[in-house]
C-alpha cells in the first residue's frame, strides 16, 4: 500500500457547505447539497500512517469475512442436507443470508451517520459473530436458516461501513486506489469460498465453515475498534426514522422473494407472485410517501438526485449486475457447449471474476493523478459493451477466444467500481457519506439479483422452459449445443445493453473535482 504519507489526511471536499436557508429548501440543503471544494485550511487528524495502515488491513479482514460467507456455504449444502435429512429447503441457507444482507445495507449506512462508525461497526461485527456461532451450533435446518438471516444482518452492514470508514481516513484521490485493494479481497473470497467450503465439508465438519469466523471477527474487532476511537467525527445525531427503515427493508425483502421464487417455485403470473409484486409496489409507495413528509427521513430522497449520485449508482449497478449474472450462468454454457466438467467450468470463471480487479486498479491510478477521471470508466464500460455484443454476434468461438473476450469485458466493467463509489461519496455532505454508501450497496445488490433473474428468464424462454404454466430449469443433457449457443446470444445482448446503459450514465454524470487538501479541524474523540 503506497502513498500512505498522504492517505491519512481527510479530504477538504465535504464540509464547506453554505448556511442553510429557511423552510423546505433549508431541509433539502442540509440533506443533499454537495459541499464546495478547496476552501478549507489545512488540518490533520490524529491518525498516524501506521494506524491508517492497521485500520485498512482490519477493514480488509472484515470485508473478507462478509464476502467469504456469501459463497463458502454453497459447496457444503449437500453435506448439510444429508445431516438434517432435508434437501428441498437447502436453498434457504443461502437465500436467508442474501435477503438480510441486501436489505440491511442502507440501514447500517444511515445509522453510522447518526450514531457513528465505531458503534455501528461493533454492532455489525457482533451480529455476524453471534450469527456464525448459532449457525455452527444449529441442531436443525430451521435454526440454521434463522441464524444465517442473523449473520446476514451483520455481514450486510460490514460492507457499507468498510467503505464509509475508508472515506473518513483516505482522501478521494487516494481512496480510488484503495477501492482496488478491497476489490481484490472480494474477488479472492469469491473464488476461494467454494473451494474452502468443499474441503471443509469433505474432510472436517460443515460447522467449521462458521467456526472459522470467530477468530477472524475477534482479530478484526480487536485491532480495528481501538483505532476507530481516533477517527474524525462526521456523524450528526438526529431522530431515528424507524418507520422509514422498516418500510425499506420490508420492500427489499419482499422484492427479493419475488426474484427468488419467480419462475422457480411459482410461475411469474401466479396469484402468490402477483400478490407479492403488489406488496412490493405498495411498500415502496408508502416508503416514498413517508420519506417526503418526514422531517428527518431514514433515506433522504434528495440524496438520490442531482448530477452525480443517480448516474454513478446506475453505472455501478449495471456493472455488478452483468458481473454476477455472467458468473452465475456461464458454467451452464461451458458445460453444455464445451463439455467442461463442473470443476473446469469453475476455473473458466476466473477470467470473468478476477480480471475486474486490474480494471479497478487502473481506474484507481487514473483517479489519483488525473483531473478528468471518469473517462476511464466510460471507456471501460464501452469496451465491455462491445465485447458482449461481439459474443452475441460471433459465437461459437474456440474456448480460448471466448475467455479472452470475457476477460476484456470484465477488465472494462471493473473500472466502474472505484469511480462510482468515490464519486457518490464526494457528492454529498460528509455527515451523509454513510447513508449514500449504504444506498449504493443496496441498489447494487438489488440489481445483481434482478440480473440473475433476468438472465435466467431469457434462457428459459429461449430454451422453451415453460411447462404447465410454470418455468423450470432446463435439463442440460437434453439441450443441444446449437440451442444453448442460440439462447446465450440473447444473454450476451442483454449484457451489452446493460453495459451500454452504464456507459451512458457515466457520460451524463457530472465530473466533480476530487479534493486532495485536508479538512478543517474536527472533533477527534468518538
């Protein structure tokens, strides 16, 4: 980790806010006005270079935990099912974590802006630790699923908190480079999780998957929490909008249930799913109505407007959606078209997953040294869209050529992540960085779930997966190679459209200068 000599300074781009005016305009100004740049007098906070390095490493450990637990359980599911004599409900072990971790991201982001980063990091790590222990001790599948839901509440809070704490101690230009480091941690956990889970399930006991979290959580907390006492204070106590938070979580969980059950457990037009869709619309409408009328809403709607935030969130959501969607569905393509084994198909995913990290690293370097930085993401997404379009047009290809195009696609979309995160954090007042970071992670996770469901629906429709009014997963053995190639053309077209949409969003996004100067003096004791 280079450049730590400057990394411990806090940026000057977040506190120079004009005094609010009276009335409704005053409230919107307090909530969403982006601060001015460069007017602050230099001042350093009390963290040394070594302390910043220690915090960053501890944040990486925390992020590794939450990323690992999204994938490590997958390969151990058959073993768990055999022990509990229940195979039909096994998917809930993963679904429960997905539901809670996605819905809770904006909650922890907002709460960190109210109660402080350290208090909420303690809460997130505590929930994750307790959930892990309960998972390891679960006597039956129901308890395991409930414990996974609790674990997801902690894991879903860790990611936005990690990104928010990073924003507190690293300048925007330096922050982009660190985002690449964290992307590397995320990818390593994503690749290594299934492998580690399979080894543990085969040679040890599946509960060890959860027990290994205990020393890692204690290590991260023991190193990180004492240092966080020295973080600059940016949170501003305000009234907790409990109703708004519950409405948002309820809408998110219901929506994810629709995506999980649609075309699988229930037909998309079944009464159950139609009722759930109606519930999503109703809950979302009530949330918006409540947020517009609350004096201090849980998620201020003006925060999601303006020339930066909605465009950055759209670009990041499109990029992560394509990345996750292809990661989930390409093994089917590899096995059917190239006759790879399951393990070989897993290895063939590495170019998609791993090559996003060099893309993020390149974007981070550009943001460190160049005034105009969004072009790297615009170029990356455009190249990714072209690669996806080529895959749709010229397939079938030799395996090496397919992997090359996918690697270039992943390299391109990887450039979006640091640009989007740093842009939204620099666009809002410092006391709302946690809120906007949580919101961004929330919409990214939702888009990933939507894209997986979209790609599945495209494949099933193209392969004729409708049966008795209900979509079922096709039998690969009964699907011919030409049929699978033709079906995936539509998937690649959808990916190209999504990446093109992301590129358009970046093109329309205002490119706010990234401050490098220190902030005005702030309180240091939390």
